[in-house]
C-alpha cells in the first residue's frame, strides 16, 4: 500500500465518506439524475428513467468484471428503473405517476428488510466503515464481535431494520398522499417526507445502533491491544528472570532490582 493511500485512509472523516459513497453512487445519483433530466431538462419519463439507469448498469457490470460479484444496491436501482420504465408505458395520470416515483423507496426498503435474513444485512456496507473508522484494528474487532457477541449482531440487524422500515413507511405515506391530496401539494410534500424519514432513520439508527456498536468495537480493540502487549512482555520478563537466575539472584528480586 502506498504512503498516499495510507495517509488518505487516516484522514479525519474519511470512513464516513467511504461509507456514504456506495449509497450516493448507487442510489443518490440515479434518483437525482432522474429528477434533473425530467424536471430540469424537460425529458419525458421514459427517457429520464432510461438515462438515469446508466450509472447503476455500469456499476453492476463493473462489479461483475472486477470482482465477479454482484453490486447489490446498484443492481437493485437498475431493477427499480426498469420496472419504472415498464410502468411509465401504461401510466396515464399524474397520481399514478407520483405513486410510481415512490417505488424506489419501497423497493429498497423491502429488500433491506429481506436482507435481515442473510448473513450480512444490506446496510452493513455503510455501517461498518463508520463504526470501525476504517482501521485494521477496528475491522478485526468488528469481526470478533460479530462472531462472539449476540448483542452486537442484534444491533447490526436493527440498524438495517430501522432504515428499511423508514423507507417503507415513507413510501406508504407518499402513495396514500398521491391519491388523497391535491397533486400540487404532493409535488413538494413528497420531497419533504423523503428528507424527514431519512433524517429520522439517521438519528434513530445512529443513536440506538451505530453509537453502541462503535463503543463496543473501541473496547474490543483496546482489550486486544492490551492482550497483545501482555503477550509481548511475557517472554521479555522470562528472559530477565533467567538472566537474574544465571547471575545467582533469585527471580523474586527482579521487581526490586528494576
């Protein structure tokens, strides 16, 4: 690893940036590009959805080529956009179009909740760098806690559950609003709901899951460092005892001699 890379990994805030990059690239850019293309440039819904699918499509292909692994979030956004394209062909009224826009939140929320049954919930990719600060000691402590602590595993899954539940609730409210409130009201209220539920998920999941996990990782890292230090000084102390014994001094005198 180069010195430049090492320095970059040690910069303050860098773990947070690394944890947000997948979410921004795989979800934020496709969603933002859809609204920019449709509202800012006046493209039709089909064209906007098509062009906003380029980034997740490239990310999915790149993941397969580079590591022969599927980028779950990028593939999810691609599927959502494809479904949105198919829906747009038959959508003829404004309310149905507004309800369709909430498909992103609902699909992502449902998949996050379903991922709770897997060994690695979907939101763990963003949670781990934040909790461990990207350090090797933190990553090792995370792995040990994940294998040995039921409390730690519950917090990891609860983090994804909170995010999945928040996104799904936001979707339900937006769909209900699309068919019960005036269209011009839902144009701005839909954005407000999205922002509010994202902030709520950040606050609730951060306080109840991320912060306790961060403390557990820190304590485990310190415990491991202390154990390693003790293991390193043990042979050195034995060597000192042997030297005193060879010189005719009792081992018990080692402490006073030091």
